């Protein structure tokens, strides 16, 4: 998932925004969906996207806080996901040199 968002500690990051990538990886039982071919029997990734987009729209200073908020929102909305991982990457972070991205990864789920 890719977003223009306003996360960062610098004034320029808050005013101009930056490009962010959020990766979501989950371990879920897909047996029912494999047989039924029904969205009701699987994890609706469009619902996950909406949750992520909502959290990305709220500015934070730190990627750690963004990742925490996304994890908490997913755990609340999908309490039966056994385990999942969220990575939030900031493209071209202002580090005083060349860096393609900075990334924070957190794990969540009901068996954390």
C-alpha cells in the first residue's frame, strides 16, 4: 500500500509530506475460502486497506507510532487473526545522505 502522508519530526516533512509504503502480512486459515470462493470466508484486504489508510492520514512524528496505531486498529477490527506483521517504510528519508527508505516492522495478532 502506498501513501502520501505527513509523518516525521522535521517541519518540511509535516508541510510537504512524503511517500510511504505499508506492507501487511498475515497468517490466517484459508481452508473455508478455498472451498467456498466467498469473501465472507476470508480476510477482506480492502477492509485492511481502509484501516491502514485511516491511520496513515493521522500525522505522527515517528514511524514507530504509525506502525503501533495500525497494529492496534487491525487487532481491534480483526481479533481472530492469529498473527500478522506490519511494516511502514518512509521513502527517501532525510538522513543526511543517500537512503532509499527507513522501515519499522511490528508484529501483532491474538497469539502475540
